[in-house]
C-alpha cells in the first residue's frame, strides 16, 4: 500500500502538467486517479519502504540527469557524423549481456531504452531478457564501452528498484 | 524572452534538418534510424522549449510532452529496428556482425528476396 501511495505522487504531478492547472485540487484528482490506476494495474513488483526511499529518489535523479546528458551527447555525436563530408561510419551489430541475474523485464526494458539513447547505439533485438543485440555506428568503440556502461546502468536501475 | 524563444526554435529546426540530412546520407536502414531517432529527439525538445518561451501559458503541457517524447521515441525506434532485423533487412556492405546470431524470431516472407537484391 505504501508503494502505491508513493508511486501515485509522480502520477499526480504528471496529471497536473497535462491538465496544466497547478493547484491543490488538481493534485488531489491526479493522486486519486494515479492511485486507482496503480491499484488496478498492479505493475509494482517494486517494493518501496520508508528506509530506502531517499536513496531510491536520489538514484532516480542521477539516472534522469545521466539520461539527459546521454541524449545531448548522442545527438551531437550523430549530428557530427552526418555533417562530416567523409561520413565516418563503422556500422555493425554486437551482443551485449544485460548482466541481470534476475532476468527482470523492467531492467531489460529500461536498459534497452537507455542504450538506444546512448551515443551511436541502438538495440535491434532481444534474446529472452539476457542478451541484447546492439547496432552501433562505431562498432569498435562501442564494443569496448558498452558492457561497462550497461553494468553502471543496471546498478542504478537496481538502486531505483530498492534492491 | 522572445529572442531566447526564437533561438530555441532555430536550434530545434536546425537539428530536425540535420536529422533529415542524416536520413538521406546514411547508407542503410539501421544507420538511418540513428539519425531520425536521436537527432529528432533533441530537435523536438528544442522546438518545445521555444514554444514554452514564446507562449508561457503552455509551459506545463510542454514539459509533459517532452517527458512523453523522450520516453517513447526510443521505443518506436527500437520497434522499427527490431522489425527490420527480424525480416532480415540487409546491412550496408562492410558492416560487422560480431553477434553472429540469427534473429530471435524469424519471419519467413516471400518478399524477402526483393530486399536482399
């Protein structure tokens, strides 16, 4: 129940943004709707406890900031390649392990989302939820950096989930 | 404020143009998806920022739009890429497939020959 109550807060904020009325009334409406949706859908295999909540929020904040940095860097990288007259590409597909022992769909989905946003990488296929096939613009550089980046991302995702 | 908004709009538009240029210049479908998926995300964010600066009344909706766009654009890119990969759309010559895997689901299609050619 506490998990639902906490997760309804961002949904209420989203409701306020979408309806573009920032007021206590719209927060209450959004909170009620969010709580109801979470209760019915019951997607949370995430367990939130009082003790871990600050660390989870901090991890979420770090994840968001790194994601924004990645989006910026990746579009700059691709734009540079496109505008270069020689079109410096070295495309190819590499296999990257999710490195997730639990094989959780949440981790797999967010890893794929994160990788698709990383500079020059794009997830093209999945093998269950333990291997991702990643298309890279610069295969050699990516095959060196991808496993470490994935390990970091997974650690952060697990912290967000409160493990 | 108006000048800042116009700068943001120009920034967004130029990134969208770079995205289109990438679609034309890149050698195969997968590389093209890089151009459309990533550059367009920043281009869209630039356009939204410009809209928010020029019309402050819609700021909150713009923030919500940006969140949804950032969450869903990579998903659509991935969906197109996965569909192409499973159909066996060929990569450009010289592309390395170190994964050397077969796609996890293969879609057998009579049209496949026409793509390989």
